[in-house]
C-alpha cells in the first residue's frame, strides 16, 4: 500500500470531525415497552395515594382509586402514544422546547382524561383546570425521569467509545499487527496491503461519530475486519465460523457493541491456548426479535474468562438503548464461553 493511501484514511477524518456540529437529539423517548410499563405504574401509584385523601374505609378508597384510574389511564396512554408518534418531530426541537412540549402534551392529556369521566357521567362538574395542572405535573415528572435516563446513556457511550479507541491503539495489538504486516510485505504483499486496510478501517470506525445506534450489519462488518487481522496473525490457531441471517441485519445496536465481544473471544480463547480456539458468531431473526451469539472455546482447566468490564459495558449500553426489550446473557459451560444478546427488530 502506498503512503498516500494510508495517510488519506486519516486525512479524511479531519474535515468530518471539524465540520460536525452537535446534532439535536431526542431528550426523552416514550417508544419503549419498559417506559410504558413504568409510566403506567407510576401514575397508578400516584392515583392510589391521591385516593387516600378523604377516604375513611377500604371500599371508599378503592372506589375513589377506580374513579381516578378511569381518567388517568386513558390520559397516560394518550400521552405515551402521541409522544411516540411525534418522536421524529420532537427531535428537531431544542432540549428545553422538547421538555416544554412534553409538559403541554401532559396538560392536554389531563383534559382528555377529565373529559372521558365527564362524558360518561362519572364527573360532574368536571374540574378542568385541576385536571390540566395534574396532567402537566405528572408529565413533567415523567419527562424529567426520561431525560435523566437519556443522559445516563451519554457517559456510557462515551466511555465505550474511548475504551474501544484505546483498544485499537493499545501497544500490544498495534505492535503485533504491524509486525505481521512487515513479515508479509515481501512474501505476500497483497495480504500485507489488506491487513493495513483493515487496520485503517478499524481506526476510521472508532474515530467517526456514529450516533446512538447502528445496524447489526455495520457491527458485523467491523468484527469481520478485526478477525481478518487476527486471522493473519494467528493463522491456523484461530478458526472462525459465521452463521448470519440476512433478515437480522437491520436490527439496531449501540455502536462498537459486537467488536469488543469478538476481541475478548480472541484474547481469552485464542491467545492463552497453544492449540488456538474456535470462534462462532451467529445471528438469527426470531419473529420480532434478533438473537446474536458470540461463542468461543477456552483452554482446558480455565475458568470463566476475565470479560467482566467489557461485558458490563455491553450490558449497560444495551439496556439504555432497548430497555426491557434488550436481553443479555453470558456463561461458561463445558469449555465453551457464550454471550447471547437479544434485541427487537
């Protein structure tokens, strides 16, 4: 590979990075099953506490709670549905405008809940102002909780990106990769060029801002570049098997989620074993979800690999993106370590 080809990879990054302006993002997202369940539970608890005022008997309290629930639940569901439908429109607004819109939407939802009770004859006269203020207050609390949840994703994503960037340039990995390229330059220049191209792609992927999620296809492509480098380094010691379902390619994942799992499979499966290890990456669509598995053999007598920090990072970022819809499991059994991830499609 010519010097100009290598340098061009890094020169292209400068204009992109400099020109990139902070993009407006959605500060609260109501389009999650976990968010819906928590919002409904939160409103029910508040209504239950509110029903205690003026109730002297259990039957009286249950009656008041049922009445409040009859208005609060439709209002809550309307707020969640409209907030989800307007998700893309809200994302175009600034942070303060999004939060204000959420509160105003809550006031409208409160009026809707009051209207439901009024028109069925359970609330006459209807306290319209109280309903609007209650809806605004509850929605303000819910928006605040969702904003905190969204902000919690930023440090995790930044930490993960920094960790992966450090992994790409850590002396051990870079030293071995360049040594492999040097050894191939004269004997097999085509392989040496391919190796350096894969290395530059890894740098490019780590440095470019990708947003809060990428497709599974993108993550697979990155993992394939990484394993192509390690294949040249370890030769027959590393045996890689891919079982990819094309229907699963559109699933969304946090950036740089799959590659650390593959890297750990190499570090804890291939490197410690003179005989090498087998690595298998599979994806499968199952109805409305996608299952991703990263499996590797470990040396005989070795306990669970030291993946703790990487696994915790992956688990946390997956939970922040998909909440209850994202599942993560890992375990060692009979000399085989497996990570299993399930995400919605």
